[in-house]
């Protein structure tokens, strides 16, 4: 009968990773079980699924092993997680299968919990169409998913807006929510397969992000290899395998959205403009008037911002190393959108440019690029306010 011993803390970490793919509210009883297997070579495998996501975690940090397999209900995992020190799990099921139990030994304590058989819950096999698409650093990939997640949508009717698109032809990861596009270049990652047909690009659902946070280490520089076949995407890490269903369909034509001239441009100090946008976003939230934009305006080569939200107003002047905005130019944005953009763009002096007051603003960092749509404004509403403040007149 199956048996293994390992450190309780290490076991807890392994189980938490395996549980990441399980839906505790699943109606099929097999889907509420976490499965354990000791292989002939002494490796422990732990896996779970909701039939959309499959996670398998591996560790050799076990001893006193006997091969076998059993399942534990997710509600019983917390019994094991509360233990400390060295812990032994042993299958004590009788040969006639009338008593299905697992003994958990920790010091002088012995706890018995139900044991469940694994009938048909295994990781799906990839078919002959499987291709190795790319290899990326674990910490880089986790950071990318976390940072670009705000550019995806939670609208289940817009499946492509819920996806991260791995555009290997243009060498970038893309995400958009209808108001902005978040991108990060793949130039510094290893691409094995350039997908010419946009229908077949790797597209990973934003529901995977919580799983990635549990599986991946933000400090690890180990490689994650990404594979794809007709039905599934497989991410292969050093100690885990994560398989998800493919999202079928063609992603948005981001290249055409980025085909824009730089009729105006400015290069701000990232920290300075970020702090101002954070303040303006909080001001708008505090005022209860959540539809007022922040206005960017230039005069005599200087860049300014202004927001009027209820009984509050804020005016800022920014240092820029380059500014080609004309004096009669005004453009409005949701302040939180600019906050999000300057928060993740990876340049102290990001190049920002666009083609007009009704066209998107593109914010360029070293690896990240963010495109933000403006809001409609009437210049006349703001020209007087800007003039008074620029001249230092009392309002």
C-alpha cells in the first residue's frame, strides 16, 4: 500500500499548488479530490483539476516511500495542513476494499481520514499536433500576467478580452479590455514557433492568473516551456505541469491599432506624473463624481494637467525632456487608466505620443507598452481654467 514521509511544511506547499486547479463547489465528487501518487522512482506527484485546468506538482523531497495512488477530499486537506514536523501518510485500505482509509502520523499523533480511488482523473495527453512554442523565465512570466491582468475583461461574453495573447509573430504578449491595451515584448524570450495564423496563437484565459500565483515563484529564473496542440496549452515548469484548454478564435488585430503617427509627443518623468495621476484618481473617487477626466494641456512647451471633480480641483505642472504638443491642444483621460499605465511601464522617461485629442495615447517603456483611449472633451470648458492657473491668477 502507498506510503510516504515528508516535512509537513513542504507537504502543505505542495498541496496548495495542487489544489489551485480544483473547484471546491464541483458537483462531480471526483473533481473535489486531490490525488497523490508515489512512483517507482520515489517521486511524489500531486494533481487536481476542474476539467478546464489541470495541475500536477512533483517533488522528490520524500522518503520511506511505497508506490501507489490515492485521493483525499479537499475539505480534509486542512487537517493535514495544521500539522508540523515530519508527517507520514499511509494507505491502510483493506484488501477487500471494505475499509478505505489513510493514516496520518505526526509525532505520536495518528489521524485517520477517508481514502478515495482515482477512477479517471488524469492529466490529458497532448496529441501529435503539439508544438513547443516558447520558453520564458518563471519570474518574468508571473510578473507579466500580474501586470497585464488589469488590461483584461471580466465580461464572460467577450472571451478574447479575457485572454492574454502570445503574438509570436510581432513578439509580444497582448491584453485589452476595450479601453486600453497592455503589451510586453517577447524580444528577450526564446521563441521556437512563430505562429503566422492569428487563429492559432497561444491565448491564456485570465482565470489562470490565481493558479499562476500559487504555482510560480516570483524570484525563480527557471525556464517555463509552453506547448500547444489542437485542444490544450501545456506549461512545463521545473516541478509542475499546468494544462489548460485552448481558447479558439482570432485575437484582435493589435498591429493595426498601433499603426499611428506621432503628431505630438512628450517624455515625462515617470514618478512625477504617476504621483499626480494617483492623486487625481483618488480625488475623483473621494468626490463621488466618477466621470470627470483629467485633462493634459501644453503651453509654451510646458505640460500641465487639470481635473475638476465635484468641489475639488487639482492642477499640476510636469517636467518633460521633450514636448511637441501645440498650445491649443487638450486631451482627456480617466486618471486611473494613466495611473495603471505609468505604474507598470518600465522606463523612468517613457516616450508618450499620439495623433490627436480623439486618438489613443501610446506610452512606451523598455519592455512594456500601454495604449490608452482618451475621453471626449470640449476644449472651451478647460481653456479658461488652464489659463488662470498657468498665469497664477486666483480662481
